[in-house]
C-alpha cells in the first residue's frame, strides 16, 4: 500500500468527494476511484457509502482513516527530517485572504515544529507574483491574477464572493444609492478590488469616486464602519470580523477566482504540503 494511495483515501475522506480529491491531488477521477477500490479490496471491507452529503466513511472506514492519518503525518515528518531541511515557510498572500484557515494552519505546524521559521509577505496580487519570480517567496495565495506569465504556475483553488461594506449598508438599500457620494477605501490602487470597483461605477454610469488607500485590513474595516467610505471585500472575511450588514454585487462582479501560485516546476516540500492541507484551501 503506497503513500499516494493512502493519501488518496485520506483526501477523499476529508473532502467527501472523489472529484474534489482528484482535483486536489492532480489525478484523474478514475484513478482516485481505482485507488479507493484497491484499498477496499485489500481489506475486504466497504469503506465509503454515497449519501446526500457526498462520500461518507463507514464505521470501518473511520477506523482506517484514523490510522492512515497518523501514517501520513509520520511520513511527512520523516521526509522533513531525512531531507535535512530547516522547517521554513516563505509565502505571500493578500490581506483579504488571511483568515482563520491560515491561522489554524500556522497553529498546527508550530505545534509540530517549534523552531519553524515563517516569512509572510502581504500585498497585491501583482506584488505576490513579482515576489515569486524574484525568489523571495515560494508560494502565494492570491485572488485573481495580474498576468498569466509562463514563469508561474496557477492552480485554481476555488472562488471568493465579494461584498460591499459601509455605514449605509442596510437591508434593501440599492447599489446605486449605496455608492453615490462615497469614497472608495482600498488596500492599494493596484489591487483587484480597486479595478472591480472602478468598473462597477462605470457600469452604473456613476462618476469615479475619490480613492483612499488603507493598507491595514482592520483599519479599513473601521473606516468603513465609521462612514468614511465604502470597501469591497471577501464575504468570508467580512463575516469573520462579525459584520452582518453588507451590499451584494451584480453576478458579473460578485465572484473572483482564488489561486495557489508557485514558480513553474517548483516542487513543494513536505512541510509546504502539510501547510497547504492544514489551511484547507485545496
């Protein structure tokens, strides 16, 4: 029973989906099905049942999952130690991506590797891409792309829903009324949210709003709550900060793709794979 087959079982168990597991592991769905069948044949037991919630573990499957999860953790730790790599992560992300997922991932890794060294850069998508190409970071989480350069590898890991926040964000308020006479609060003039906001004003026939750059996410949220302007942010992040009043965007502006970006040909270290899995982005 090879590590890749064990990882396939664990991934399907955690995502409850063959297709999602195949996407995460860069395998064909038929290959994933074959790996699960191989394990069930080996143990002569049914390990999954299909339900309305997806692929659910049977009682025997739950027992095997607990053992296989321990095996994977030990294997990753052995790879890390035998390759004599310093426990080091160099990654970048936009502030609007930072949330409980990354915090939980860091907590998990610091428990395993107390001497873990982390380089974390934040900035716009364009800044993250430049940092990757210069070699100052090794992987980045971004919303959207600034350029599909051949030097970088973009793996789509989902979509992010965007909403508008501000003091006038009450139930039933029209989008046009919400935007009129407001200042745009953005993390950077070059960020994707700024471009989306400018396009939104143009589509509604409104004059471009004045723009204020606020680099710190918490400050930006506070300014919006005080009525100093409006901001476009991830609905997930807005909810994590306890905000319940926001204005939804038209469908053509509402969703943006999220990516895990690395240099072309870059091989993830065991530690980086652990971090990606722990952050639950893939």
